[in-house]
C-alpha cells in the first residue's frame, strides 16, 4: 500500500468516522489497486509483540509474507500507519493496521474456517501479576542480548545503534545490565518456577488456547536467547509446543551469553 492510501486511512480514523481501523482501511482500498498477493507482516524478529502476530498465522496455517524492517527505518512504518511501530499488517484487501492484539483478532476473525482463540481469562490475576513483576528482570536480560545478536533488523550498524540508544533510556547502560546478569538470571529462574505452576494445561495457560497464550509465548520466546536459564520441565514443554505449532523458531541457537 502506498503512503497516500495509508495517510487516508489514518485520516479517516482520526476524523471520527465511527469505523474500526481495519474497516476504514477496507473501504478506502475498495477503489484502489492492491499490491500484495497475500497477507504481509512488517516485523522485527526479536520483538515479542511481533511474535504475537506471527503466532496466529502459524496456528491457523495461513501463508504470510514476513518483512523484517531495519530497526532505524522510520519512513516505512510512518508511511503505512503514521507512526514508527511494529508489527503492521497489510492485506490483499487493502487493510493496513498496527497493534499486535488487534492484528491477531482481525486475522482470527477473517482467515480460516473458524475462530480458534478464546478471550483472555479476566480471573487470571496471578498471570497478570507475574507478567508485571517479572518485566524489569526480563528487560535487563534480553535487551542487551537482542542488541548483540545478528537479527535481520540489525543488519545495519545504524539500526543496532538506534536500538541501544532507545532501550538504554529504559534500563540504563547495557554494560551494567550484562554485569548484573547472574543476579537477574537467578531472579528469572525463580519467576519461571512460579509460572510453571500457573499452566492449567500442558499446551495452554488456561483450559483452552486463548489470548493469554498469545501474550505469554510472545514474552517467553525472547527469553530463549539467554544462556543459563533453568526451564522447568512443564514450561519447557509448553514453549517447545508453541514454537512448533506456531512455526516460530526459538532463539536458543543464537544464545551467546
């Protein structure tokens, strides 16, 4: 989709047209030739939010083109949706939309024979608390390791520098986080033991596959780039299963420290 179309979509939504982002995009695209033959995702490989969107395509067996943007590329996402964000979905029907869970919901509702995901369980306050409590520890472990890894989005030095500058504003110098890795790793291993007890089924965190799994696996996949993690058996089975059925490789083969 060209920048003119994308800008029109953003304008329609901002003007309060009363339409969802995807619906607005569809209507605007109805008189415009499309450029993609199948759904396309603009993503970063390391990004947990991008993993969410890849999951639904894998779970439903829907072919998708993955476009790994350079991390410092601002023009492409701004041209598509008006701001620098990933993931972004672009479809043959002319839909262009950001926001990972919105994309997951759209794909589940519009592709395949039936909807496969249950809603998140509002009673899972334990899971929500675990995600909140473990977030700082996770960030300090995976941001420096993502930065040091040869992901497609870091093919340019400018992309690697862009990422470091941005993330160090949230966690401080990467060197300090790396020096404290043993402390963070011990903390993370404790959190993982807690999480194992929260799995209600071997292959889902609730009684059935749900948006809670989309959120959880997106976060856990990033942790597989960290050496020294002690994965509890049930949790390891869970991430291996999700990796297989979603067709998203884990990052353990890239782990360097």
